[in-house]
C-alpha cells in the first residue's frame, strides 16, 4: 500500500497536470480540494497531464471540511516552505497523505499552527523562498516511496 497526494485549492493548471502525471507514474491517488483555480476540464490541465488522466485515481473534495471528513488526520503529513521540521524527519507510513498548499498562498497558517509536528519542509540553500509545487510534490512523493520501499524490504527480510 502506498501513499496519497492532496493539493489544497491548487491554482495553476499545468502544475496540477504535472502532478497528475506523477501520480499516474507512481500509482498514487490524487486528492484535489476545492475551490480550484481552474476548471477540471481545463485545456492546460489536460495538456500537462497528457493522456494519463484515465490512469489517475482522482478524488475531488468540495472543500477543506469535506477532505477532513474523508481523510483521517493521523494519516496527513503537511509540506510547506514555512515549516520548521525537515522532510527527512517525516515518518511516512502506508496510506499516508502528503498534503500541499497552493502556489500563491502556500499551506494555510491555521494548518501550520494546528499540526506543527506533522509539518515539514524541503531543505533549500540560497535565496529561493520556495519550489514549484509540482517539483516539491515530486521530491516529497519519491522520498515517501523510498521510505515505504525500504520498510517493506526490511520487513520481508526479517
């Protein structure tokens, strides 16, 4: 069992399309929390996801509360450039949900404040404040899959 990716109110269609393609490539369910900054049938969104949309396990939630009702809090790990804990300290479990804020506002402050111990950031050097959402999602998702693969290989060796 793998992980899930969730995007809170994504704004830029090509980012979401690229993330959808990433999810198709890794067999990872994708949760989109409305309101979206685009229509789900947006041409740019479809173009970025290429012809892989049919392979994406897509969950559309009509708002934050609907997402929280559908996904248990203990499954969520939140990722933000404003978090203090590093990605490497995130302990990913099977069925974890990797949650990302949107491109313009990032992770909502209320989430950072309420779930501080479950908030992580990708380490960066230099003057850059944040990474592109699709890039950040790829980094975090592959680290999560690496952890899960390591834990399953370790469990089967024992």
